[in-house]
């Protein structure tokens, strides 16, 4: 089987922009309505909306990875990171890590991505994981990294990542592509298209 990173055109994928056009328009419309609505809110309501939006994204992202986090703890940690009033609760490491990453992303969303950016986010997310050897760097182990399912002895491989030795080179290609498709670049892509291709390219 050929994985995405083995495609000769990776990460310069091709797609049908016509099929994405309606979704892109709907996204821009809803985003505009939401941005417009915030103009009529006071500071406290805007802060509440920001925290709610960031915490919902953090919880959804974590759920995709099979991790169920406490919403109140995530929100309290985000409020603390933003310098807002909190309930001063004790925040578990997982909730604190995702909150730190979300706030860092919020503050630097327009900046180019670098390997150092990814390493920093990784350290935030796994800061209490003593069982991991590769924290804040690309994977180095010789064993293949796979997503599998099925019974022992008859696993079904859904995805196999590049060998560790290839990761720095492949990540540079992906990062260069991502930065080159930013809104202010000649290769700029619509928001949903860019997000979808980035997700596909990093899978």
C-alpha cells in the first residue's frame, strides 16, 4: 500500500476547488456573522466567548485522540493563561497542557510554523509523561509507528508513518508547504482547503 508521504506529489496534493467552493463560502459567512456579533459585546462577554471557543476546540481535539478532559479545568487554565480571573482550582497536567497550547496558538496563529513551534506544543501536551523518550523533538526510535486495529496476531494497519530517519526531511517539506499557503503568500489557499490538506498531509 502507498501511504500519503510515499506519493511522488506529496505534499502538493491536487483537489477539485469547485467542490469546496460552497463550503468555503459558508465558512466565511458564519465567521463574518460571529465576528460581527462580537462587536456588540462587552469585554466580559467577549472574554467568556473566547474562553468557550478555545476550550471547545481543545476538548474536541483531545477527544479525537481518545482523551476525555474536564471542561471546567480546561476553561480555568485558559483563563489563567490569558490573565483573566479564575476559580483557582488545581489543574491536572493534561488540561493545563492543552490550555497552554491553545493560548499559544491564539497568540501566534498568523506566525509561520517551524519545527521549534511543533516541539514547543508537544512539550506542553506531554509535560508530565515520564514514559516518553522523545519529547519536544521528532521520533527517533527504529520501530515503525502505525495505527492498527483488530485482534492480536491479525492486526489491520490503517496507517504507517515515515521511518524516523526520514521525518526531519518530510516535516520540512510539509512545513514549507504550509507556510507557503498562508493568506499573505503567493500560494495562498482558502481556509478550509488549507486546513483539510494540512490534516491530510500530516496524517
